[in-house]
């Protein structure tokens, strides 16, 4: 795997989170639309207007979007666990922190440098050095962790991130 492919592999979590945010926004729009749907009261028995099924359709769309969001959240957590496993194989602690901040937390290099108390150029250097590691090392670490912990729970990931 070359440098660009490794960066794309590491960036999958942030792409997943972006998709999650889009789904959350979609649900908000659907809810807003559903709140504007009102029952049409007519004086004629058995007749409730031309769009009598608008509300049930709106609820259906919201439920479908929520199911997609749940699936996306699960996918995000699996991707996050995989990326964290890859990052944990990096032996250099500052290098780990740069990769974690960049690919899990989504920070840019100036934010990383400020948080770590280094100049931005150093953050770039650490990133480049760690991404140039042989991908086999990262993949071996991911496989080793995956075998020992087939399902890394969300609680573990949250706990692990608090320890950084």
C-alpha cells in the first residue's frame, strides 16, 4: 500500500462519520416535514382529503432513515475500532497521538500542533513518518487485536480514548 492508500484507509472513519451526520440531518428534515403534516377535517363522512396518507408515509420515511442511521452508527464503530487498532500498532507515542487526532478526532494539523505543544511542521513530520510505516505492520496488529477481541465494544473504545 502506498502513502495515499494508507491515508485513505485511515480516513475511512471520518468518511463514515460524515455519512452519519448526513443521515442525522436527513432525519431532522423528515421530522420537520412531518410536523407540518396535519389531518384534514372535512364535513363529509369517510372523506379526509386528497393526502390522507401523508402522515403515515412521513412516519415510515423517518423510521427507514433511523434504521439506516443505526446501521451507519454500527459501521462507524467497527471502522473506528479497526482504525484505532491500526494506530495502536504505532510504537512512537507522539506518532500515535498525531494519527489519532487526525483520523479519529478529525483535527487539522494546526489543531494537532497546538494540542501537542509542537510546531505545525513537527506534526506533519510525525504524520508522514508514521504513515510511511510498512502497512503489513499495521495490518498484522489489526489482525492480532481482531483475533483476541473479535467484537471491540463501544465502551472499550470510549474508555481507551479517555486514557489518551
